[in-house]
C-alpha cells in the first residue's frame, strides 16, 4: 500500500486507541502525531497515554482557546504550550515521542521552523549573559513583565535576579547573576518559592506566535497597510504594534508579523499520523466555522463603514488550513483513521478486534438489582479469558472500590500505578489502576472496566 493511502482501522475504541498510538511511536522511533477531534478527546487521550505510554514523551499542541477572529488573545498558557512544542520539534526531536494535537490546533498556521529556532534563547551557568539583550528577548518574544511570575509566559526582574516562567514548563526558573555572569539557575515552586531542582542550562522558546522584535514590527506595519490601506490614528492595533506594545487579540493577525507561515505538519515531515474517530469530519466543521466568523467580521465592518471598521480581519487562507490543504498534508504521509466500530477487513481496512466494554447502566437503574453482584459475575467471566483491569478516576476512588469489591467476594485485586506493571501480571489477574477512562473496552484477553461514565458507577459519589 502506498504511503499516501490512509489505513482505516476498526475495532479501536477510545482507551484502546492509546495503546495503538504508543505502539506507533515505538515502531517509528521518532515523533508521531495524533489528532483528536476536540479538546475533550485530547484530554482523554493525554490521560490514557500518561498511563500506557511509559517513558515516551508527550508533546501537547493545543488550539487557541478563543474563537476565530476574536477580539481577545489566546490564553498565555495555551500560547506558551504551543510554542514550547514547536521549539522542541524545530530543535530536531530525534527520538520516540507523541505530539498530541486537536484538529483546531493543527489547522491553525504557525511561525516557520526557522523563525522559532532563531527566536529561542539559551544560557549556561558560569557563562556571561547579555542581561539587557535577555530582557529585550523576553519582551519581543511575547513574555509578560510582572511583579511576580505566576503562569507560563511571565518574567520578573529584581536586581541581579530574573525569574522566568518558560513556555510549556511546570515551574518557573530563577537566574542569579553576579555582574553579567549567570552564577546559578534553579527551578522553584510559585507558591512556596521552594527550590525544586538546580539546573546548569536554561532554554527559552518564544511565548507568542506574534513577535514584537523590530523586524516583525516593520513587517507588520508594511503588510497591514498593503492589505488594508493606510491606518489612521484611530486604529489601536496598528498603533500598539508600531510602538512595540502587545495588543489584545493581535495573534489573529500573526501572518502579518512573518514573511511566511508553516503548519504543524511541516514540523513533522516524516511522522505518521493517527486520527480520532470523526476527526476528519471536524476539519470540515472547523473550516466552515472560520469562514462564518470571517464573513461576520467583514459584514460588520462594511455595515459600520470605513471610519468605524477598526477590526480588519486577514483572509482565512492566511491563518488557517482549509480542508483540501489538510487532506494534502495527510496524503504526504502514512495516516491511520481510527474507529471504535467493527470494520469489514479488506484493501486499506483492518480491524484490531477491540470492542466497547459492557455498560452497567441497566443495573444502576434497577433498585432490586445489586450492581456489585453483576460486576462480580462479569469479572469472573472475563478473568477466565484473560486479565481484568478496573480504571478509577482517583486513588481515593480506586481504594474505595477495592474495599467494596472485597466486601462482595471479589478477591485478588492488585493495585498498580503503571501499565507496565499491569502488563506483567498473569492471565486471570484483576488489577485496579488510576486512569480517568470514560468508557471501558475489551479484547479477547483483556477487559478494562471504567468506574465512570456509562461503564460502572457513572459520575456518582464514588468520585467525591
């Protein structure tokens, strides 16, 4: 089968699909891409991969958390996470990893690999640092100057100390200078200021997709005038950027700050990609949404007249991939279209044999039917075929469930923290794990029961 032909994969229900994505990363030996249809599915996949993927790094690439052509900027943490992932990939990620993105995130154009690489900053303990140059870098790269760093994208200066919360990091870093020499660097907790780790190298990625360095500002001014005509003094966006100041929502004009734009697929030229069930349909829906918002902005501007039309949107093609471009990017690589449903095996179609697990919703609704009696019977039947795993939302829920199972005669439950530990158990074992899985699944020799959603308890008091 030619690499451009998508492989349709049936028998891959949610939860089980994480095993397939992890295997894809191990087999490929480099970064692979998984596209979730929306934020909820991306979060569920992140939880699943955290449990099943072992030490494989997960690089998250979220979508902006604002609507197309909004008047507000994306959340600073979202922008920081996007830029951190792009910086890691631009630096040449040469080992197994999973890039986890949503359709909305992947269809939004990005700065080029060259621009992201050139916009990064590295400092080593014991070496001289141009402190003024570092401060200028932070400002033009989209960091927010603050009194105290609180979230990714913040930085604060206090004498010979600079605190920086790098994009994508869990904790900020503190740089201690002796003159212009970096005397020490450490990660610390925001609330307690307690040192978490001492480090010898600091790497910073841009915090925004709309940089404010002199070249980017000049480029924006020129292209803005070329696109929309002369800008008057009543255009706050143009005024702010011209003065080198951040303006709320300026990321929606990101293409005007760059010579050209790329997309996430360009950062992963050889990576196979797996797509969530219905993810391809989400591409069409997203493009339609983008066009609707653009049309609404244009209509509002025309109705108000030139004088009042301050919001001047760039055309959708400049900022977003359309459905044809998305399909072309997929056709350049091996792609796997996942589905939870049984698939008729044939050319370009396989079935992995997993099925959505048993639902205990009927037992929950019957007052005279003991839920745990039904669960005990099901566990016994499935243990005769292979291993049984019960996934709970939290450690507290798991421990309470273990007690309830023992009270109802279900013995031998093992508490495990990682899939590797579960995988080492013998046939017939029962394992209880922490995994926020909404719906269970089963194969011929593995049964995973969720205590959430429609599987066992639903969203009930067990999780309170």
